[in-house]
């Protein structure tokens, strides 16, 4: 029962973070679930929950989605994902994971000190970011971090950041969910576990949205920075522990 309550609590906190940030649900769940469940059981549950929570988020972000940005990123991700899976044969995922986390921490601190560059807000940079995201996703499942950093560096409005990230992850998670179902990774056990957790998703998203509406732009950016740093530090320790 303690483990069940812990899982529900983690999903609830992750839902609030997703409702506020527009991303971070998977990273939060993986960080929490890893203490009690093996990775092969974590990923299918999170994929299913990600798809469902994106549906609950739609009414809050639909009018703020930059579809042009989303589709250009998806094009880049479709190119980068196979590259990441190919490199996985030759590169250590732990070394790559460690490197990415350190870079995210570095850029997060840099951004907190006021660094920005609106000149890179163009089609080529967006597609390149998508390629990097797809490659990293195939290598380390950290594909969302470069996208979040790109939006922060270009000083995109928080509402657009949140909406665009929510839409992007919904589309990529739908694709991953279908592939996982076909491959047999998602089974009836996954469905049962997911159903028992659905009830906390809309509550968490609602609370996260309320926090977002009441927050200032500077507050939103700080929360995102701190979240990226926290998840990256956790990733650094996990990668070092695997060596």
C-alpha cells in the first residue's frame, strides 16, 4: 500500500508540473518510479499517462499552440530519432546522458543570468533543434530538454512555450504509444495500472494551470530553469551510479 500511495503521489506532482510547465511529466515520473519499478515497466505506464494527460491539457493550451513551430520540430525529430537509435549501438547511453545533463545545467544557469538570442528563431534553427531532440531521445530519452531550452533562449512567451510543448509531446507520445502497443510492450497489466492513476491527472493539471495563470513571466521561467536543473542533477547522479 505504501508503494501504491507513493506512485499516486508522484503522478499527482508530475501532473501539476505538466499543467504548469507544459512538459516534465515523464521526467518526474521516471525519477520517482525508478525507486520501486524496473525501467521496462515504467516506460509503458508513462507513455499511456502522457497521452491521457495531454488530452486533459488541451482546453488550457489549445489557443496558444504555435503549430508552425511544432511541425518543423516534428520534421527534425523524424530525422534525428533514427540517428539516435543508430548511435546507440556505438555510444554509451550513460556517458551521453551525463553529458546532456551537464550541458542543460550549464545553459540553465546561463539563461538565469539573462542570456537570450532571438536571432536563432528561424525555420532552420527549429528543424535543427528537432534533429538534436530526436537524436537525444533515441540515445537518452532527454529529447524534451533541448526544445525547452530553445524556446527559453528565443524569449518565447510562456503561454506559447507551454502550449507548443504540450502539443509536441502529445503527438510524439501517440506515435510511441502505437509502436509500443504493436511491439507488445504495452499489455493488459499496463492498462490496469494506468486506469487506477487517471483520476489524479485532471486534478493535477487544473492545479498546475491555476499556478500558471497567477504567475508572472519571470516566475514561469525560473520554475522551468529550476526544474531542468533538478532533473539534470538527478540524471547526473543516476548516470554516475550506472558506471
